C-alpha cells in the first residue's frame, strides 16, 4: 500500500505543469526522496516492519550524514560502514523509542553535546571503529538506561571525568580497548555497580589506583592485556577472580603483555591459584623473560631504600629560595616525604613544594623556616631517613635616613653606620675600604684582610647615590678582597659601606653584622656631545689630511724622477756645447786649439723649480699648499656637522694640523 501511494505521488508530480511553483520535471531524484520521506523510510535504506517494532537498516550505503527523514518511531537504527563524520542533536531528535543504535566503522571524530539527549530508551550504543580522540562531559548525556557501550578501536586519549555519569547504575558492558588511554575516569567506573564486562586492553595505562574495582561485585571479565602495567596493587576483586576455589563465579582476569616487574609487590598475585597462562616478567634482569607463574615465590624480592645523596647543611639569606635535595635508591623506587622542624609533614603550599624526586623547595625563606628537616624514603621493603639542616641568615634591617625635599640626599645608608665609621677612625675598625678606577659607570671596591680571630661568612656592600634613594645590597663571598660596581650613574656622589656577616656569639639563627668601613666617591661626568663630535670631525680631518700628504709626496717623487731623467739626457749633449760654454765664460783668443779641461759632473738639475710648483726656494711649497688645500676642504666638508659652539675648537685643531703637515 505504501509503495503504491508513493508511485501515485510520483506520477502526480510528473504531471504537474512546468511553471508550477512546487516540483519540476528537472528533479526526479528529489521526487524519489520525497516519496521515500512520505513512506517513513529513507531512499538508500531498508526498513523492516514485520513486527510491532520498526528497524531502519542503512549499513554500507555510502552516507555522509545521518538521514534527516528517518522515521522517529524506529526501534533499531543501523548506520555502520558509512562515512559519517559528526553527530549533533538534530540527528536523533524525538527518537524516544530507539533501543539499538549502531554507528560502527564510520569516520566520526566529533560528538556534539547532548547528541543522544532524546534517546531515553537506548540500551545499546556501538561507536567502535571511528576516529574519536576525546569524549567531553556532555558527549554521551541522555541515554539513562544504557546497558552496552562499545568504544573500541578509536583514538581516544582523554575521557572527561563525568562522561559516564548518566548511566552509572545501568551499564553492564563497557569496551574501551584499542585506544590511546593513559587514564580513564576510575571514579566513574568504580561506581558502575552492575558492570559485568570491562575491556581496557591495548591501551597505554601504566598504573591502576588502589581499590579501583573494589565495589564491582558483579564484574565477571576484566581484560588488561597489552598495557604498560609494571605492577598490580592488591584488590579484593583480583583474589576473587584468581582463586577459583574460593569463589563459585570467578573473575576472568587477563593481564598478559604488560612489562611486569616481578618483585615483592607482586608476591600476593603469585600466591593465588592460577591456571598456566603466558604472563611473563619483564624485570628485574634476573627474572626477565621467565613465566610469571613459574617463578618461585622466594625470588619475588625487594630492596629497602638507601639514601644515596642529600643536602647536609644549607645556609641561605633571609628571603632567598632554599632547595633541599634528597635522593634514594631501592626496589621498588622509594616514595619521598619531608618532615619539617615542627615534626609535621611538609605539604605543597604557596611557599613550599615537595617534588616526587625528593626535592623540597621553599620559595621565600624566613626565620621560622630554619631548623632540621627529615627526608623519609619508603617502599614495600622498608624506609630510610636523613637529616638536613637549614640555616636562615637574617639580613640587617637598619632605618634609612633620607633628605627631606624634592631631591634625595647624598646617601641612604644608616646614619649609625656612618657615624660609627667616622667616630672610630682611631680604632681598629677593620680593613680599609677604597674605591679606585672610578669611571662614569663603574668603580672598583677594594679592602684588606680582616682580623684572623673574627671569622667572616660573607661580605655585604651597601651603597646608593645622590640620584636615587634606593639602598642597594651586594653579597660577596668571604674569600674576595675586591668587587667591581657596575651600572653606576654618571656624575653622581656615592656613599658606600662594607659590612661583614659573622656567626653570632650565642648559637642562634641570627648573624652578627660588623661594619668594616665606609667610603665616599663620585663618578665621572658623561662625555658631552660636542666633544664627541669634535673628536669625530678631527679624526675625519686628520684622515683626509694624511691622505693628501701621501698623494702630494707621490706627485713630488714622480716629478723628481722625471727631472732626473731629463738632466741625464742633458749631460749626454754633443761636445760643441762645451765650447759654447767656454766661449760664454770668456778666456782670450788663442790661435790654436787648447786641450779640453777635465769635465766635472754636471750640476744637479734645478728644472723642477721652473715648473709652477711653488716658491722659488725649493719644491716643497706645493706640498705645503696642497696640504693646506686638503685641510681646508676637509673643514668645509665637516663644518656643517658642528654647531656654532664647536667650530672654534675644531678650527684651532685644524690650524695645528696644517702646521704639523707642513
């Protein structure tokens, strides 16, 4: 009857005119879908209504989402082996009669909050073989009568603590196998009182909390295969499951494939009656690879703790951080605790924090933190203790005197310290304190050795300047005799005092502070900008002038070589020139030829002076004039960089430079 109605509806739609506002001839697929919607069964799916219940079968249909026209009265909905990626509240809205929902082997990676909110009758939910990475607190809200939840073969790494809260009293079967779980909501699982089967195999679980399954009286199967469990804490449910003689309905427990550490912590498990299974030991080295149930009980042994290293005595200044360290060895690895001087266990707080590796950190120490601390290492074989002494050295808190008015005074060091240093000048107060090598931003503080009968724990330098009223402290080791102060204010006056921290005469946590000496010094003023520019311009001028001198010298050397070559050529003139020379000088008219006088070396040629190179007295005027020209040119280049107040100084240096070049 439904099929005939659908055919009639389709025929009627096809007979509509082309200008109708409803259906058109171009959408036969839409007509088919509407026909299927009218029938209450989606077109790609198969609906079975052989009994009072309705089943909608949509497996292997290539669906990308949950069909929106599923009959809301369906009791069984199978959507396995499709490509559905996300679930939301509209997908199953008003399906209050749905009992079995199968979404296995899809691509679901997200479940919106309260996607199953209307499925109050749901008994079985299959979500295995998907891509779920986490489950939020509201992802599974709604099915309050759920009995079977299958979440295996996903990528679950995190499950919110309240994800199972809606069906804690009804769930009988929970499968979380083949995921990436390191932790599961143990509190929720421990409250599933009617749980029969729990599969946690093939995950990354490395520890089980003690008593996690103590309330699961109806648990019949627990699978912990292939996790990272090194040990199992004693639990009454394990005894019931492993001892078949003591329980008529034993628990089927499997825990193979775990790196079991076969020591005394697993001796309780070894003593239970157990069929021959294939669990093996992974450690210690002497038992690695041996079958767990074949190892004699006497070989399940432990080693008591041994304190290998710890802080023996620690001195810190008041307000500093204190780190007390304690390291212990043993099998199993010992648990570390700290007991304070008040014989109370030190817990984590805003001031102190105890780490699992045995380190106790006190952020800001005070006088009340001093005393003897006890490090306690415990394991299944015993305990070991060690004592650590903490001394807190109190800092001197002197009243600072500051000048009244707008600008701070020259020093804020306690007036009593300066008065003592001035009044005890004739006495042997201590080593002399000197400040040398003072620059604009630094100064070297030096002092001599103290008295040999007065031990010093450390030195303390206190100083401040006329530019800042803050008193600055510097802590220096007792072996030092000098200290370089940095980052000082240029052109400021400084007052400085050196103090020695020594043990008090009466044993206590306080220290004796002794003034060794004081000093007053002033830092150099900062270099003015004008001087810096003058130095820059002078350096540039000198560079240009030296370059000009080098060029002039090279030219003179070239001209000298040219003149020397021409003079040598003149010396090789014909002999008749000598006759002309003799006639010009006179000497009578001799009737016969006279022998030639011996030729003297030709005079040094002076033709270079005939060139336009300078003054008559020599050839150095060109160098002088050229040097002056280069100097004047450099002055014209750099003159624009300087202000009116700097040009006079630069001009003077320019004249001196020109004279030095000449």
